[in-house]
C-alpha cells in the first residue's frame, strides 16, 4: 500500500500565525514527551515512522510549501509537487499518476490518502493498515474511514452507512448510502442517531481505479503530460468529483482519538501549555492561552477563556468559542506572508515601505542555519543590500567566492547572481529595493553549494586561461 499525505491549506483559520505559505500543519505548538515543540506534520510523520508506514508514504503539497515541508521533515522527504493549488481532486489525481508513471507502482496496489494534520493516536494508523486488505477483498471502488461522532458538529461532513455490517472483524465495514456535508446541529443530532460517522478525509482505492477515472475524463496518465494540463483538471474536492459518484463505496468505523485542530479553540485543547513565547498570564486568569512570536511581551490579567496570538502578521485576541470567525473576517484580506520557514532557516519581514511611485523598500531579518545555504539566484526587479549581524559564511556574487563575517555589508545589483552558505549560523538584515518586491521574482541557477563552488572554480579557471 502507498500512502499519500495531502498538505495544503490557505492558512486563514489560525491567523495570524498561519498564512498562505505557513498553513496550520506547520505551526510548532504541540509539546512532545521531552517538552520540545513540534508541528502537526512533524507529529504525523513521526507516527507513520512508529508503525513502519513512512517508507511507502509521499507528501503531496504545493510549490509554495516545499521549503516548509523540507525544513520540518528533512530534505529526503518524498514530495509530489503541485505547481498551483487546485483542491483535493487534482492533487490526488496528480499523486496517482506520479505513483504509476514515476514510481512504477502496480495498478492493482492500494493507495490510501490521508490529511496531513489530524490529531490522532497510533490506533488510527493500525486502522489505516486494514484498508489495504479491505479494498482488495471487498470489491469496493473506494474505502473510507469514518469517525464515531463525539458531539453533533456543524464543521464536519457525515457518512451515512447502510444498516448492517457485511463482514466481521477484523474487516468490519459497512456499505455507504450517502453523504451530508456540514449539517446544522439539529440535523447532525438526527444523523448521529441513525448511525452516521464523521468523514475523516481518508480514502483508499486501487491505483487503477483513479487511472481509469482520469482516462475516462480524457486526461493522460503519464506524470509529465498531466503536469502540462494540470490547470485543466476540475478545481473540486475528491469527495464531490470521485467518491460521491462511485458505485460501490464502503466505510470502516474508527472509534479512537481523532480531532481536527483547525481552530484556535480546538488547537489550544491539545497544546499542553498555556503559553508559548514572551509573555505573562496572571494567576487569576483561567483557560487562557498566549502564543507569541514577537520579541515584545504579551501580558494578560484576569481575562478568562481567550486566546491571544501574535506574530509579524498581526495580533488576534478572541474568545475561544468564537475564534473560528477569523477565517471569514480575514478571507478578503490580501496579505504578504511576514514570516516564512525555509529549508535553510527562516525570515521575518521587518518593514515594507513605498519610497516613491516606482520604488519600494522591504527589510527582512534572515537566519541561515549552520551548514545550510540559499540557492545561487538572481532577481530581475530588485537590488539588495545584506548586512551580516552575526556568524561567518561563504558568499558567491557573479561567479566569485568571498569569505564573509559579522559587520560585512554585501551589495547585490539587480540581475546579479548571488548566494550564501552559513559556516556558523548567519543572521542577516536584508534591504530590498525595486519596482516590485515579491518572492516570485527569483531565478535559481543552482540549489546545492557544491554546485556553486564547482561553477565558480570553473569560471575562475576560464578567466585565468583567457588572460
């Protein structure tokens, strides 16, 4: 069985810590047994390792989140990369074709698709293992996992099974009758009384089922060919496009712990600490959480049942039960991400200023971890000035290498190729100036520092021989 973890999301429900680049699964707010902080994606990857499923697992993510995934999971994380976000059906279609044409997966092998951010225990993955045999032996087009509802939620979809089980343990399952998406509370109560299950977003199917589905739609099943027409795939959920149209869908119940940590209210229930970052919560303040990514302190006195979240993106103060409203409140806001985690470290935007009608200035603090490097790159619409605050490293500019240290000021003209590697952790203040200051203004020449060194040495030899 192959496992595909869907890692996407727009980052609005846990604003201001989350943004379009740093969705909820990347927030390091969950405490481990040794008191360290980890993210949802780190937690689920660790759990997959504990049940020996990680070696057959792949992470499907967007181009914008690649650096974040590699930073948190490691550079050897197996990725399937969307060039643009197009909902869960296109993502699963691309992943299926990748498994078939790039990994050479047998079409009869089962593929299980999971969200990357549920809060679950080990028993969840033991049930996932059952889906492999279930699909093979039941004859179903698609097998789902349905969670036993613990309250009549209006936030989740519901799976309505037919009455009576068609098999006994360990392959206990039911045929699916229909689906109800996010019902009102009174409707949810009636559904639960009828034996409905929460839709956990877990899908299992034989690979050939998806390949045939795509061919019927007129799409190629060769990965690079599908990539070319990816923007033509319907922008729709897998549930609507595939599951609800399938002839034979079954569901296996799951009775263990499962929680969607998609709001500040649910997330703070699993944090195991009331405070992260610089701040003070008074002793007479009950059930209040502070999550602070700023250097300035946050102090809360005598205000119960609230969450205070602050980051370079903004500050949220909300009664916990009402925190879900933030998604609707911020849905029309077009924000530049002010903090991003990258494979080499992280950066924070400190200031963004309009100098004149045609000139902008943006100031960043950049931290590059020891031994890591940014790519050898150029920008067509901006120049940059870097000031080294601390650390030592090696700097490449227009095919020449230089040693750099604390106090050095590096000027990078518009269009100039440049890159840097940290010998020890580097802290840099970067000032960008130009007509358009966006992350997309980048042309990467080399990704690894070995490539940069080899290229610069070859250019140096060519120059000497020419002289």
